[in-house]
C-alpha cells in the first residue's frame, strides 16, 4: 500500500480505478444503452475528445501514488477502441499497479485478440452475458448477437490462461430472470465464476423500477433449490460480490446486491470517464474534470486534485436510494459513459 494512501470522509481508502476508454458500444443493452436513447442519431464523442493513452497513464500514475493497486478498463465496449494493448502495457508498467482487468461483452474477442491482450499484460476478464437462450439474449442486447458468439469469446479467453474469467449477468425481473438456473447449470464446474447482478438504477434511460429487481436472496434461493450452495468468505474487504460455493465442489458464484444489500460502506472505487472526468460514485450526478490538470503536464497536479476530490467524498447512494427524492429527481450519469 502507498505511504500516501488517501481516504474519504467515511475512512474508505482509494484502491480501485475504473477507466472508461470509450463511450461507444456495439451492443444496445436495454438496461444500459437502450435504442430509444442511443439510436442512429445519437452523437457519440469524437475521438479528439477522448483521453489519449498517455493522459490515462498519467491519471493511473497519480492514482497509484494515492494507493490504487487495481485498474479495470471499461467502456462502452473497450474492444472498440483501437490499439488497446498499448494502453494495457502502459498501465501494467505503472509502479504500484498489481492488477489490470477489463469488462467486455466478448463479441469481438477472437483467439488472436485474447492472446494479444494477455501478452500486453491484461490479467483478468469480466464478460457480460445475460441469458443462455438466443431469444432472450438478443432481446437484451438488441443487436441480434447470439449467445454462441459470446461463448466463443469466453472460450478464446480461456485458451490463453487469464488469471480469472468472470461472467456477469444483470438480472431484470420479467426480462431474463428465467435464465438464472440455465446460466448456473452451464457454468457450474467450468472454473469460470458466474456473477449475478441486481438490476440497478444506473443512469436515467433504463426505466428502472424497484419491481424489476430480483433480489440477491431470491437469486440464491433459485439456485440452491437445484444446485445447493453455501456462503463463502470474502476474498478481501470491500469485495463487490457476495461469494457462494457449490456444495458438490462445482466452483462458486457471486451475487452483487447493490439494491437489496448496499455495500457503500466498503466502496473503494473511483471512475475515470473517457473524457477525463473523475466520478466518485457509480450513481453520481456529475464528475470532476481532470483535463485542465492533465494539460498542465504535471502528474503532481493531477495527484493533488484527485486527493482533494477523494478526501471530501461522502457518496453512499445505494444506502439512500429508497428516498423518493433521490430516485426520481436526482439525475445520474449514464453507465455507458463511465463504465460499470
């Protein structure tokens, strides 16, 4: 841990940095980038407005000096950004960074691409997959990508020996909750960790409602009825997913319960948007632009700006979302802009 470790008002250290490398995605998932908003007329950011790899590297350097050890690349879909391997190598080589991972829909993950990402220094993958049947999955992604396309990407990743591959399923009641067991059955015994995520009110365009949430308790009960599971200890304080292991030795699952069991108290994550704004909460209304500090060219300036932002942080949205004023009035940044 850095000797300069910084903590916020609730004594939560800054340890993780999520980096959105693009706001673009080749999917139009209904819970993230619905076509009603992100249609053919939607204006994505021009390349000139995106942070350069050198600018991202400088933010990572500043964050590492404040105690960050883990960096996750997100989007949009990060694989639509060209030459991503270059950035991965730059991040991997920052002193203090010990874990470099990426969240992807895996539809563009060929064997050659998986190998080049691994060789560049990417250690772990999180792959989004929301159903096991094409009808449901294509209804979710809304661009007619098949389940097999994603499974092929997962297999390509498995063949190049990433340290871990986790598969994330966002569960929305009435849309894909019938896929909980089929997903569990498929990944049971594969060595790939399936994680279920409660449908969250991220952004303003996904028509979130509490009645659409299948809770972590309900998810665990559905799986336990056929594939008995028992609680497992967390790997570390602040781990997002609650771990469960199959009693027959078939591996483990995780359940992320931001709605029914908020975990704000241990949140150690900051998010960097593709345009250089820092968000101290996934549900934030606004970010803090680091570009002026980056353009001064001094990592010390960026570090001190980041330290000040984190030291006054008091976010705990998930613990307060049940307040009507919070849910219905408070605007939030779209998830596609800052990653998950």
